[in-house]
C-alpha cells in the first residue's frame, strides 16, 4: 500500500474529507495497526457539533477501535508479559501521554484528569499523523497500552460494547452497588446499556432503564432490564419519577446512574433515588447547559452520595473486556451493532448516530 486513507473532520459542522497519508512507520516502542473496525459514538456527534472544548481540529475521529498489528517498533508485550506479534488482533487504551508525574497523577491519583492526557480521535490533530480510527491504518505511539482481544471475543463482540463498555463499567464501579440493590439507568445508549449489564454483574437485584428510542429499549430488555420507560412516550418528568417510585415501594431506587447527556436528567434522577441513595453522573461528557436543583431537598436532606465519573482508565478497559469474554453468551453485546459503514460512508454513519437511528455504528475500512 503506497497511500493510507483516512477520514478527517476539519472543524465543527464541516463536511468530512478524505485525506491520504504516506504509510506510517512505527516509532521505537510503538506499533502500526491495520484497522479492522472503529466506532461512531455519541462523542463523535458532539465533536461534529463542536460541543467539546480543546479539540485540535482537523482530527481523524474514532477513539475505540480494533486492528491487526502490522508492524512494531521493537518487541511489544501485553500486561502479562506475553509478546504481541504482527497479525494479532488487538484493541488499545485510547488515552495516552498520561504523565504519571503531575499532581493529578501522583497526589490525587486521578489519572483521567491528568492535564497532559491525549485521546486518540478526540484530542489528537490529523496534522500529527494517523491518530484516529476512521482510517486504514493507525499509529500507536510508544507507551500506548495494547490489549490483545481474548480468544473468545470476535471483533463484533468487542465493538458492540465499544467505548460504552469501559465507560459503563467505570460508572458501575463508582456506584458501589450492593447485592440486592435496585438500580435505575437513565439513558439507553451504549454507555447506559453497558452500565445495565455491569450493574447486574455487580449484584443488582433488578435494573430499570429510562430512555429512548424503542430499538434501544428493546436492546435494554435483551440485556436484562426488568422494565423500561420510553421518555418519548412519557414526557412528564414527575410521572417518570413516579414510575420508579411505584416499582420501589414508594422509596425510589438505591442507585441511579445517569447516562443520558441531558442536563435535566440529573434533577430527575435525584427524584428517582431513595433517601441516602447513590447517584453517578457519567452522561454529561459535554457541556449541554445548566440546571437548577434544590440543595435542601435534592442533596442535604436526601443524604445523597453524588459522584461524577470522567473517562476511564486502562483498568476499566482491561477488566470490562475480560468480563465481556466471560459473559458474552448471557449478554449479547454484538447484537447492539445496528449497521456497518465503509470509510467512504462515514458521514452517513455520523448522521444516523445523530438521529439515534442506530444503537452502535461501526466504520470498517
Ligand atoms: Zn499527569
Ligand atoms: Zn466513544
């Protein structure tokens, strides 16, 4: 191959462009992957609308991907010390250059807030190279953590979870679910659906999902939701909170996980939660505006544990992938892939994702 093609988003609202690159060579400690599949997720829609701060347009979108190792810059090993040879099917932690040396990394132990953090397909410029998944090849920089896909997992299994898999896993970890808890998940996109699965594996007695549209709620029921509420049919937030109260002896859910992206959902979720419950906000990845809440009623008197959840660390990717491999027959993540698109049709994939016509869209070079 003498040219490598990529899809470039040059700025918010601009049409996607094709760009050709010279075939990349691996840096020492790095690797080149031949892309097998990348995803189109809600974040890509936000990137298209310019809703995320600090994005160095032009970018090659696509942050969670699967590829086949083409070439490595010297020996490459996984975390178990096993060599990763050319031909191996792998994914990788899309965040790199977490410095491990700053105040956030060392004192706060909050790696996802390291100011030096860079993310493939989001905070990497297309001018710096093939650093996004909507391309025929991708360059893995030295230090990028490569994760070989377990034997049991196909590309479609893993990509059916996509970036929602470790994100949902992280949210459930933050929620501290106890055996027998009733959990409400607000939002039925890929993050909410993975949170639904991991909440069950964490010991939830039952999980209720509040979201839309229908196809996503059907997916939620396939993945074990006890009941679902369509927010396009029940438009009254008070009635939605009542729907949860009716299913929890009037008390509200022990745990609520917000994965909707709608700021108003945060107040609504607090209304759905029992006193002294736990609330995790993971869906407000972009700034969609402010909401008003009543600090007395919603926080103080409610005795709430309110937790934010930003990004995920390698541990969440690693553990969520092993869990998926173990439980893929019970939870058919791969059924979440609604459609696959060629690189040339990336714009259509983005449009379909924007109007929620698909649960999970893949881009396959
Ligand atoms: Zn740092
Ligand atoms: Zn994503």
